[in-house]
């Protein structure tokens, strides 16, 4: 009879050492974050998770979109970020500006933002907390996680439910027709950039007169 343990793959001592080093580095990074009064809202505080199809915007793009949102929302405005955490993080850095913001996100690591975090799965577009009232946001910024019509259509249901009117959508250039069809948004001149280059050309779409043109 074969020994049961035989088919369990053993890590080589070299791999184990490398792993331990990796975890140690990670712990040190985490430790540094807390000891330096780490800014929890900066982009690096939560790393991209590609398995969740997450791609952060470049710093300039995130800031530009955040400023646009504040402008569009107006004084005391309410902003919702759907699957656009890097814009949310930039909004949190806009100290002293008069607005409030919520983040709807599938990635539960963002629950560190407490009551501003709403768990969101685009497959259940209207499965939202009762305190998220219809048409309660001055602008909704959304970046659907996948370039598919189904994902856009479902995210669009959430957007239309939450917005008083203004929509800022970031998605692939290939989605232009579907974006117009499901949300009535038009492509802007502004080209969003990501911190890592993506294969697909990305664009911004709006349904109001924005500063992004």
C-alpha cells in the first residue's frame, strides 16, 4: 500500500525560503504602513487583484476623475463609485471639499472604509442596502469590471437606480454603442490611463456637459 503522503507535492527548501522571505517583506510593509501613520486612502494601501479584474487608474487619471465628480456633484453633493476604487481613494484625499461618497465594490478588502463601503455584485444589480435610496446620488461613476454587454447592462441598472441624472462611465472604447444604448452616455475626449498598460483602449463616457471634453 502506498503511503498516503506520497501524492502531496512537497515544496523545495528553496521555494519555502523564498515564500518565507516574501511573507516577511509583506509583514514589514504592513508594519511600515502603520508605524508611518500610513495614509489608508492612498492607492497603494490596497493592491490590485487581477483575479477580480481590478486595474487601478494612474494617479493623474484618478485625480482628474475625482475632481470632475466633485465639480459635477456640486456643493454638498453625493457621489457613488461603482467598481472604481482608485477614484474613491482620490476623493477621500480631497480634504475640505464639501461632498459625501460611497463605494460599491465586490472586493471586501474595501470594507476598511466602514459605512461608506457597500458590497456590490453586478450579477445582482439591485441587491442594495435599504438606506441606498433611488436617485440619491448627484453623480455615479462606474467602471464595470468586465468588457461584456451583460456586465455593462447589469451595472447600468444599478447606475440608473442610484443617480439623479449624471453618469460618468469608464469602460473600453469597444463598448461605445452599448454604453449609448444602456445609459445614453457619449464618449469624451479625455483618455483615462491605468497604472499598468492595458491591452484594451479605455475611454470615458458622460451624459452631461463635463470638463472632460
